[in-house]
C-alpha cells in the first residue's frame, strides 16, 4: 500500500459524509468549560468517556482519564500506542471544551450544539475550535493504520477539557506525568490558516497578559454643574494614562514591552506572508509599529489593546461626574518579553508619567507564555516538506499571533512543537455562528494523512 492510498482512504471518509456525521456527534456534547455549573463539568467527562475513549481504544491506544488537579478545570485523557521500541514517538493534542454556546445569539436557523450545513460551511460550537481539528488528526491516523497495517511510529495523545479557561491544571499534569508524555515531536492542530486554500504551519504562539486599569477618585457620582472643575474626572485621567502606553497609531511606548527577538531569520520567515484578505476585516495600514511590515507586527512584535472600558452608566448617562473608571487591557507578546515583568514595567511607566493613582489589577487567569521554534528546526523542515508534497504550497509561521498552551509542551516536556491548523480566520470562533469550511477540512485530512504516513515511512529527525 502507498501514501496515495492512505490519502485516498481519508478522502473517501470525507466524501462519504462520515467526517460530517462524526463531527456532528462531537458538537452535540455541550462542553462549555467557561460554564461553572456541574452539568457542564459532567458533560466534559462524558465527552472523553463516550466520544474519545472508544475511538482511541479502537485505534489501539491504551487510555486513562484523569482528574484535573485544579478544581477550576475539567478532566483530561492521556493515551499511548506503542508499536515497537526505537520508533519515533509523536505526541498529539486536542481540546474538547468550547467557549459558551451563546444560545439565542446565532443567526436564524443556526444552533450552537447542532451541525448545520450551508454553502460549504459546517456551523456549530467547537467545529473550528477544536473538535473538528482533533477529529481530522484522529481520522488521519486511522487512515494510515488502515492502509499500512501499522503507523510505523509510536503515538501519545492528550485531550484536555479546560483550554478555554487557560488550560488550568495542564502544567501540573505534565509535571506529574512527564515520563508518560515524553516524545520526539508534538504534531497537533489549533488556530486558523492564513488563507483557506493554503495550509499553514506554525511552531509557537504569542503569550498574553490581561489586566484592568482602574481610577477611583471619590465616593459616588456628583452633579457635573455643581462639581465640574472641582472634582477630578476618573475617565479623563484613565484616557490620558492609556495614551501614554502607546502613541496615536498604537506604537508601544513602554520600553520593556518592545521586544528584541525580531531577528533576521524571523523576518525572513515572515517575508511575503499574507495577513489581509479572506473574510476578516480590512487591515489598517496606518496602525501598529510603523517600521514593521503587517506580518511582522502581528507575528513578530507585541501588541497592546483596550478590550473594554467604562465609566458611569453608558446606557443611561446622567449629569454627574463618576467616581471611577475602568479599562480592561491586554498585551499580546512574543518571545523576548519577560512575562513576569509585564505588570511591573507598566507600573514604573505609569508612575514616571504622573499616573500613580491609576491602579493595575491583574486578572487571576493568565494567558499562556510566548514560545517559538526556529523554522529551520529539523522537525519543522520534515513536516513542512510533507505538507508541500501533498498540497504544493505552505505558509510557515515562527509563531501564531494568538495564544495556546504551547509553553507546557516546550518548557515542561521539552518537545519541539509543530502546529498545523485546520480552520481559517473567518471561522467566528469564540463568537456566534462558529463554523469550518468543508474544503479546508477535506484538504486538512489529506495533508495530515500524508504527514503521518511520512513519519512512519522513516527518515525522520528522530530516526
């Protein structure tokens, strides 16, 4: 049997409609990790027991479902399939949890927990993030095994149910089970392609820190006529404080937030990569670091954003000076930024500009740390060559612009990480009307069957 036969096998799986029906059964599990109700926690366990466990065991995995050591998190599944000593060990990963379903906010005719097909799109919560993506990889493994009779490599898998709440407990699980999770490489999937028709490969992600800036000037709200000019306006103070963090085009002014890791090799990897087009909003050419290309701004640099801000009661303003103002802010950062210094650096910067009364309140749930693997790494070269063999073209990113728990793999398990996303940037993940594109899913199945076939054919960096 041949590589082409494995790809044909997984293509038939898609064309027969089996991928779509399998995905529908996964989406039907209401695995909302952001929902604290016991019913949601029970659903996460049911997803692992009823959806993942039987399929992985049929594939030859020995699996164990373990409790999350963090009470805020859901359970995890660890699996292992060993064919022979000395073969490469490939670790893969997925998360079965999703953000809140947002029932009632989806377009008419759509429901979060049911698959609806419209115009080559499959709508449903978790289709893009991440049920559809780990289903692609599991199905690709099945196709290789059915074609060759063996994978030709050893495999370990992690399915977690807490990614959408910051992968709480994942680092502790990796520390505890490190010997059971060691591998030569992680090959997993999350996030979007840069363009739907061209596969993307990335080897890390930006980190993120979220915090509130709060100004409290006086108790209660007071008449703006009687007290205007006498009471400090917290919204005005907050606006000026925010204005000292970046300039008018969003260029970061906090010295420690400006990274030094945009090397020549990273610039070369980012050269000519598309960041516009598709169904997303138009890119503003006059926003962000002026000296950088758009690709360098989003993949090779830090970005600061105000996610929300409020003072008084915007829905029903009155003639009064509020006693408080708050902005929820976020720094997305690349390798080269010390995450422990993000908040202290901001404190020093605000104080130096006279904003001592602006409080910084870090959010309890942090993001993942920034990671990046050199695009010249042997495993990146190997997987990239396999994808090009199947698909022809490939976009290669040193790191994703968003965040995911890659730091647990790189820092704890010390494994090189390769991510091959199976969604696209217009998928509405985390929002109503989440969906995947059927052509992307079909192409992704073919790509991953090729990758897993090539790993089992020998000549990998680990062999």
